[in-house]
């Protein structure tokens, strides 16, 4: 499965995963914190982007997919792009 950046159904899936896993609610604003916008398309602040991406990737693709990622040596988006999981424009 490849997430498409501005696809409404993919953005909804990301919102559902982050709500379930981290209590981030785009309807009420609860748990979002500073910098989040309750708009379309989905906006995730840069300072928590990688953390949110990890949560979503772990949920969608399983922890085994992320096992080879060396967090201290590579940004997660680059790791996911190399494996064809994340498109190049994200």
C-alpha cells in the first residue's frame, strides 16, 4: 500500500491511526498540540512529522518492515522511499 499525499481517503486513514495510537483528534483538536491545523489537506508540523510517520508506517506495514531502519543514521521518510513505501513527493 502506498499512501497518496492529498488523497482524502488516505488522509482519513492517517487521522484514524493517529487518533487511535496517540489520541490526536482532528475533529475536536484534542491531542494535536501547537502547529497542527485542522484543515484539508492534512497538515502535520515538521517537528513531529517523523514521529507521526513512524506511527502510521508501523500500523500499516508492521514493525517488521521498520526493523532495518537505523533511526540514528537515516531519516524515516528516506528509508520508506527506498523501500517503495512512501512516494517521492512526500
